C-alpha cells in the first residue's frame, strides 16, 4: 500500500515503475497511480472534497467562524483497477471486484 503524500504523488511514475519491475502488486491511495501503471487505487474522491472545501471557503468569506464549520471527511471513495498491469503481473481480477470499480483501465 502506497499512501498519499506530495512526494509520492510527484514521483508516481517512478514508484509504479519500480514496483512493476519488482513484479509486486500494490494498492495506491490516488487513482493517478493506477493511471501511471499501478495495479489499483482506492481513495477518497478528491473532486468531492474540493467542492466541500470551496463551500467552506465561501462560508468563511461570508463571515462564518472557521471553528463553527463542521468537519467533513470524504464520503465517496473511488476504486480504479488497471487490467494491463494485472495481466503483466499474471493476476486475474475477480469479476465481483471489477463490478465495484469506478474506473477500469484496459
């Protein structure tokens, strides 16, 4: 499992490439890693979080105290599966998991 942080995100092509060369499956926290060649990614929907943050910023600019804004954690998560990488690793992804995926890269 590769967690989400700015350094990992910046180096996602290198990280997914090295893990692929080692022929190891890995799960990432951001879908861009699966797009860069990682096996799969499961993490919060950042578009949803960005929209929520925009609403919070709007409320603050309209005079709401930041401490009065309730904390909001992600409620929508995104599963991305890279079938090209699964095939390269000799893995078969179950149809039940593919059915749950938000995005499948073929």
